[in-house]
C-alpha cells in the first residue's frame, strides 16, 4: 500500500510546475521539522569503564567509551559486568564479559534505568528505574527471561540497592518520607536530600527503615554473613556544605575534588548498633566489602581521591566512581569521569520525538533569526560569547575581571544583547546590574545602578522596554524599564525571578517562591491577571518561550532525585526539561536522567540573513 501511494504521488508531481514543487517541498520540510531546544547540563559529558588489579596497577579501558558509561557491577560468577550506558539514548542496562567482549543490551526503555545489583545466584538484577511514575523506584530484572517487575513505589526516590548474600533481603537508600528543605531556609534553588537506609524482601513485603541519628546515610553494602551493613553517613550541615559554597563549582569538576568529611559505619541488623570505622577524615563514599570482610571505599576529597582500603593501602586513583570487585577480590571495575566540558552543539536524547534537544554552553539564547547563539562560555560565567551556527568557535563579546556575566537575551531586531553583570549565586550580595551591548561587542551600556542585585533581563517585543528582577536594600520584585528614558516601573514586589517577556507581548512569565518551592507564574505587563501555571512538588524555573508564544519549556525538580546527592557528579542530581502550553496545560517531559538540565532556549526557524 505504501508503494502505491508513493507511486501516485510521483505521477501527480510530474504534472506540477517545478517552482511550486520546490515551495511545497520546503513547506513540508518546515512542517515536519521538530522544534529545536538547546540547553545546559551540569554533569559529566564523557565517562568510561576501566578495569585494574585491586591495587590499581594494570589499569585498562574495559570497552571503548560510549559517551556516558557508568556504575559497573561484577556478576557473582565473575564472567559478566553489568553497567549503565546512554550510548543509544536514554540510560539503559548493558552487560559485557570481563574481557570486554560480548556487549549486550539488557533493557530498552525510554525511562532511566541505572544502579544495578546482582542477586547472589546471578540470575536476577535489582535496579533503579523511572519507568512507572517517573520517580526513582526499584525494579527486578530476570536475566533468563528478560521480564521486569516493580519492587518499590511511592513518592520519593530509592537508590543504590544491594542484595544480601543469603538472598533474603535487599538494602537500599531512600529519601522517601522526607521533606525537601532548601539551603539556608529558602531563597536558594538547591534542595537538600535527606536519605536513610531501608530493607525490603525481594518479593516485596517487609519494608522497614533502619533507625539512625545522622540526617543522611547512603550506599549500603552487605557483609558476607548477611547480618550487618556498611554505609556512609553525614550530618545535616555536611549534606549541603559541598554543594552551595564555593565548593559547589568544584563538584562538577571531578579532577578538582572537594573538601569535607563523611563517616563510614557498620550497622548490626540484630541490635541496630552502629560502629564507626576508623579511617582517615575526608569525603568517603561507596563502601564495599572485599576479600573476606575487609572494607574498601572511595575518597572524593582534596586529599587523595580514589579507592582506599581499611588497612590504609590504595587502589585505583583519580576520579574513580562505583568500584566493584571480582568475586576473588583480585580485580576491580569502575568508571571514571573523562570530561565535564560543556559542548558547543551536541545532539542528545529526547523522550519526545516531537522535539530535538541540543546540549550547549551555559544559559544560551537565540537571536530572532535562529542562526546565532549567545551564552556564557563556562560555569564560571566570566565571558559573554557569541556562536554562529555552523561556525567552529565562540567569539567573546564581553568580559570584565571579577564579574560574572549572566543570562543573555536578544533584542527583537537581533542587534543588541542584554544581560546581567556582577555577583550571582552565593556571592549575590555583592550587587549586580543589567547591561546591554551590541552583537559586535560595541556600545556597552549599564542600564541599572544602586545597591540592589539586578538580573535576568528580557526585552519586550517593541524593543524599547525590558523586564528584570531585583532584590536588595532598595526592594525586590520585577521591574520594567524604558531603555530610552531610564524610567523604572515596579511590576511585582515579591521574591520573584527569571522573568521572560512573551514574543506576543501579552504576558510575562516568572518564578515566585511559593511555600517550600518555586513555581512559574504569568502576569500581564500592566500588572493585572496574575496566574499560577505550575503546581508541583519541587522547583520549576529556567523557562524559555517558543517563538510563537504558545509554549513554554522549563526545568523542573518535580520527579525528585534519581541518585544519592553525594555520589553523583552533578551538584543537584535532578532537574528535567518539560514543555507546557502558555496557560500551564498539556505538560510533557523531555529529559529523564540523573544530571541537572536547565537554561533552555527555543530556536526560531532559521531564516536567511537578509530577513534578520
């Protein structure tokens, strides 16, 4: 039937003028082309699997890197290594023989599958997946039949499962039942994760939480007799110390590890007693029992990153993650972070075939023609740069020592870029201002003055007015400025952020603090018709308009964490991209991973330079 239809189409085409056919082909291509959304991702851009002797000697790549291969685990018979990979799109489970041959895909789901652990007989895997409600739950995979079944469910996330050697229980960490407070009591995007250790039987019943005094415990592993666990724990202060101080930035650079301290503990399941393991201070995580009952762990701090053993000897060094030992304890497999450099333009997987997703530099913005991209070059936000699609490199438009450059947006004519310059993130009390500059780097002009922190400016479609957010001793909220006269008019007086003027000019969307979360609101430029667009647990922010003003793409934490915050190589292991209509309806999820996705920009349909 399909051939017949194509044949009839060909005969009809032969009768039509060539010019008309060319126009028709262009129109059909334009209709079929999915919208392109570019965004920033905080997390590694390349990880690889490595295998070595237990002392770290003889290190070699297990298989060629597929971009992001991580979290390997050795099978009980020593023949296979199961790991997570994003080489074919979403995170799925794969296995490969310990000599690097026989690569095989085990799961093929648009959901996020990760953190596998073997049953003692080697026939089943317990793993983390978002394939049901979108949150991180535990599932069981039968390797003989390929069948999967859910093990846990409910709000919150379940992570890092470990099957007991006697096969009767599965230990895991979970932030279920905990609230998600924000650092310093609020007014920060960062949610804290509070995790505890739980037990469950492989057939589902018997869920129980192990009592604990610390506010966070994670990555449980069994001792050989199945009567106790080892885990890492830390106090409430330590759960966010390394994520929202200046060390926050170091967290996304695994080659520059962080400082701090966690404790390793042994938990007796019969008595509930805890014994702290006598090991040197430092950020220690991912404990494992190897060679009988010896404890091994990974250090992630400034001292000596890599694998260490309880007796003080070393294993593989560097940015080692997720080590797993062969059954005889003589070899260890792990992944390493090979790169965290943000790409210039890299296609990435999308849950929806209706959208093309592209990874790029920080907080990008398209010009009206859809052919140029403004962004900040790196996470330090020190350079405002311009990238022409198809070019080989970014061109620096603006840089000023000691100042961050933040959140550029274009004028409707595409000749001017407006942005924030000054102090942001934790140093934001230092003040910041709205400025504009020509796309060629000329005509820099600072638009705001005073002691407040001003940022996230956005042009009105008339090109004359801008909206921006402000807070400080001179008040807070959204402000509208006439760039010609400099007249500033208050629009709101709450703790509001991320304002963006609709391409149609009828709405301004922004983020407002609403109890424990940030939610997206819209308001008319005259201050009327305030409307709340999102109602979800977790923060919603980092929005962008579609060129026609019908849709909004945004980042949301509504699906919660997918891994332990300390373990992952993203400072906030959550934050997915969603799209919704301008009125908050028809919400669709676009990304599903353990990294932090944000700062999206929606590409206008590119047009010729003469039409800019």
